[in-house]
C-alpha cells in the first residue's frame, strides 16, 4: 500500500509542476526600418554566450518581411526565464550584416530594451528582460 501511495503522491507532484509551469509568448515589434526591402532577422537568446552576433547559439530565431517600415514576430512556447533579443535588417537580402571598413554596420540593428553598446554591440545584461507571462518587446532599429 505504501508504494502505491508514494507513486500517487509523486505523480500528483509532477502533474502540479507541469501545470504550474508557465508557457509564454514573446511578441517582438520592430519599427524604424528605413525601407520595406529585404528581410529582418531576429534572434532570441536565453544566455549571454553568443549574444548578439552568434545566431547559432540563439535559443530561437525567426525572420520577417518588412511591411510599412515595421515587422512583428512571435516566439511561442517559451518557458519562464530571462531572454534578450537581437535583430538586423538585411536590406539587400545577402544573408549577413553589411559593415564598413571599421566593422560598423551599414544595415539597421536593434536589441531588446533598445539597448545600445559602446564601441560595439550591446551586452546581454543591458538587453535582457524577464518572461513570466506573455510579453511584448518594442525594438527601434538604428542605422
């Protein structure tokens, strides 16, 4: 009888943990795009490693066409946690951020919290936000 009771208590506990874990959606609205040409690439990171340049290390990635000089993407099914978003506007659709001879982007870039970097990209810490429910992040792209 004790093993059965222990099994039932364990299953009930597991069920409560699964039910109580929030599954969230992060909606990202991107504005300030200077043209409707090209594609916007958006990366969602759940750790600082790789942020914002190593898209392969992102937790999720998405892309969107531009309409009315803005776009929107939704990252669904996310567990609660801390995240940061990085994006760039690939105006010429060559699959990369074009830079000048100093390495400064010639195409638009943006980050959650509209974080800015000094002499480089923004840090994960400046761009991070907490997700505990559905949330919308507004990013204004800078050129």
